[in-house]
């Protein structure tokens, strides 16, 4: 084989191997970046509604754990608004992977209770900062839990609310549960303080409609009243209505769509 041809083949082969190597390195960096992008960005704090139980979020957590196990912190706010917590750790997870369930010993369905629970939430947030070093989180509020979260973010329990980045509200009765006689007792203070919502990045407001304009408990109009609070205040506001004949307010947390929405909008954002 002529010497020139031999050296030409060697140079060509070396160049080809270099290109292949560069491609593999680029793909590796892409895969690593993709893993970072789809990883959980911050802890998720969840609050249920009136007459809640400690296990209200168990099914949702089980579904979320099916793809990635999460450490869980169970926070209890006692009737005197004192706070305690227990935690379950998971190997090879970080603080951002944590799911937090806040349970109120007093969750009676009254406006006064919701006002007290907002104060209790402020105590719980301070507890998470002190004991678990939280610096930010996403939030999920179901039913009156959405009112509690909204009141807290509006600065109605503390002048400096803990920084919530993204907030999902599910079946939140901003105007109560009667369409004919809406109750704006808790709504008016939210309107008066809505500029505080500028600190939120995204709010997703989800309503259920069984076909008659409600989810058998909360009127659609009561949930959608949230648009006047968050639209043009938060960076992104998204209102959703789940139209389903057999939908029921009491089972909203068990709906199949919820875990998917939580993954897409709260765990990966």
C-alpha cells in the first residue's frame, strides 16, 4: 500500500473516531441536562380541606412514589396552633424531593377556623424553615386548603410569607358553597391584598363540573372567582375545569388526572 494512501486512511479513521467520541460526549451531557430538567425542583407542601384526615393525600403520594420514591414530612398543627412533625426518609433523595402534608387537628368547616388555620400554616412554615432548612416550595391546596394557602400567600397571617413558587388549587370555594348566596367574607381580604400574589410564579386553579355547574358541593362560579385574585398578578395563571359526569368534590384528590397534573406542574417546575 502506498505510504500516502496509508497515512490518508489513518488520518481519516482518526477523524471519524473523534467525531463519534464527540457525539457520545454531547449525548452524555444532553442526558445529564435532561435529568436535571425533569428532576424535582423544590419540595411540595399539601393541605387538605375541612374535616380532613391525616391520610387524605396517601393515594396521591402512593401514585407519585410509583415512579420515584419521595421522603415525606407529616406536619401536625394542633388546636392551639403549636406544630410538630414526623418524617420518613428515602435513600438517595434530597430535600427538593420531599412531600409535606400539613394536617390541622381542627379543620371544622367555618370561616373562623380557616382564619385560625392560616395562622397555623404560618407557624408550620416557620417550623419547616427552622427544622428542615426549607427556602422555597410549591404548594397544593384542596378545597378549603386552597383558601388557607391563598390567605397565607396574601400576607393575611404574616407580613413576610414563606416563598411559594407554584401553587395548585383544587376545588377551592373562594365564595363559599352556595351559588345563590355567595359568601365573600374570606374573599374580600384576598381582593384587598392581591398584589401580594405577585410573589407567586404560577397558579393553577382547578374546578370540577359534573354537568350542572358544580362538583356536587362547590359551584363552578365560586372556584373561578379566583381569576380576579390571580390574573395579571402572578406570572402565569391557568384555570382548568374537569368536566366529568361522575366527578365529586369529596373524591377530587382521587381522580386519575391529578397525579399527572401534579407531576407536570409542581414536581418538575
